[in-house]
C-alpha cells in the first residue's frame, strides 16, 4: 500500500507511524512493516478464529463487528467470556472469533492497523501510545485487578537474592516492570539492561523483555532467574515444579489494574451505542466470572469447550481459585494477608487515583526509548483525558453497581502500595 501524507487506515502520518513502530521493534525485536498492513501475527488457537481485513473509520458503521485481540493470559478473561457467553450478541452486536497474539507488540500493532477494535493492553502501554506517540485511543474500563506475580527459580529465597540475575518482564511499559523496579529499589539493587552474556554484578538485576508464552521455558532452562508476568504463567511454573512465587503484585499494590480495555477514540465518540454495548458485555462478563470461576477456567482452557488459550485446566484453576495465605505467607509471596484480596479479581471501574499513581511511578521507572514525554505529563490531567468512564458507569447501573464487585458505592479510592 502506498503512503500518502496521512494513512487512511489509522489516520497517522508516515513519520508518526514509523516512530510508533520503532517503539515496539526496539522493545521486542519485532520487525514491523513500514506500511499500515502489519506482519501477520500468530494465528489464534481458537479453531473458529479467522483473520479480518483492516477497515478505515469511515467504512464501518455503528453495527461494525466486535473484533477482539488478546494475549493468552487470564487478564483477557472478560473479553473472552463475553464472547463465549454471547454477551455481545445480547447487546445487539456481532462478534467475530477473538484473535490470539503472542506478544504485546503484535496485539498493539493489530490494534493500530484496525485489524482488531477491542483489546486488553497493559495500562502503561495506553500512556505511551496516547502521549508518547499521539495515537487517539481511550481506556473505557479495567479488565481485572491483581492477577500477576514474580516467579523465580526454587533456590531463590528473597528479593535480595535476585542480585546478579536476569529477570524477564513482558514489556517495558507494564505494571510488572513498575512493581519489579519498586521491589528491587527497596532491596538496594540496581536495574540494568545489558546485552546477552554480559557480566552482571552482585548488586545488579538485568532486565530483559520476553513474550509471556516464552517465560516458563526460559525459567526451566535457567536462562533467566525469574520473571514477573500475568497469570496463568506463574501458576504453570508452580504446577510444573519449575519455579515458585516470590511475591504477588497485588500484595505490593493492592487491587491494581494490569490490563485495561482500550478502544479507538473515534469509536467512543462516533459509535457511542456500539461502544456502550461492548462495555456492557464486558462488565456483565466480569460479574459472571466472579460467581463462576471454575467454569471460567473450563472455558479458557485448551481442555475445555472454549479453547481460548493453550493452557491446561489445572493452571487456570489454580490462578482463579488458589490464594492460600498460610502457604504463600511462609514463602513471603503474601505479606499483607489483612488486605483481603484475591489472587485475581474482576471489576471494571477505572479509578482515577490509580491512573494518577501509575503516571507518577512511570516517571521513575526505567524503560526503553525516549521518555521525555513522561516527565511532561500531569497525572491528574492524564486520569481525565486518557480514560472515559462514562460507558462503564452506565454499564454498572445494569448489574447492580459497584457493590456487585464487592466495592463501596464510591467512584474514588486511595491507592495502597506497600513494597
């Protein structure tokens, strides 16, 4: 496809698009096409999934199909369960089979090219895209809370033992990278980003980016000392006896979001009925998951009817149901049992205080690429500009409000972080 000054697919100039793709190719070693048609991501494990051609904003109406892009992690559960239970159809929408991607670079690339129009992405990615790369998109809801952990080799006993080791993160712009660096800072360890085979000092921790599906095998062959990532990759390492959980991220930052629902901004302004239907379906799915964790594991598992992920049922069951405070307390993974949280939970409201704190912490977190834009951001302004909570507030009214998710009827909270 030939480029004009502005691409018809995504509304970006050639210069801006190349700057954007540079971010992801640098971060993950992925070579992206110089046009708006991206390289083809890995095919979905869902046998009914099929690739969809990209479409320009002007070529689709309010009845455009829901085209979901996701990674095979439990963070994606609300989008997938809404598909499995036909909640999108109940809202009068047409939903295509969700498309599975292996890495955050791939799912983001597909979103930029409009191959998919409903995605769950790491919350810091949304900051990078909207303000670092000026891409018009909006957070409309949270996918879940907690649901991630720092998993390490069995002989590592404390965070201090991570000195001299290489630890994998799923993406530089991730809650995982933020939380990990806070933990390392408390231990007096220095974060480095060294090339392969470079010497790592005893007071250093070398960070590398790995797609989540590659982390368990990398830990098993001891090419890394650990990884911090979403479930069920932590539960998988536990079940395979390849690693143990050193710390749950939700035990560091209480009920933090990890992935959020991200839509193109023109859909939120020009297709309000469509956007409301999408958010309604996702919120209903979150409420359903909380009451049906075992069935959710069945639907997501490769052994179940949905087959949305390549994970065996035991890993998903452990993720969704097992958070033994005595067991994990003894190994230091849970240090705040009084918080009364779950290993992973689901609620849709994007609290402004979280977004504000996210921006503050990003400013002091090492990431790749130009970070000058971060230093210029005002946390309060980002919380109101990046997020559109109008759709989720309407959706909450249909399921009984915040109380349905075990929350007080209050759209504000104070952030609790205890490293």
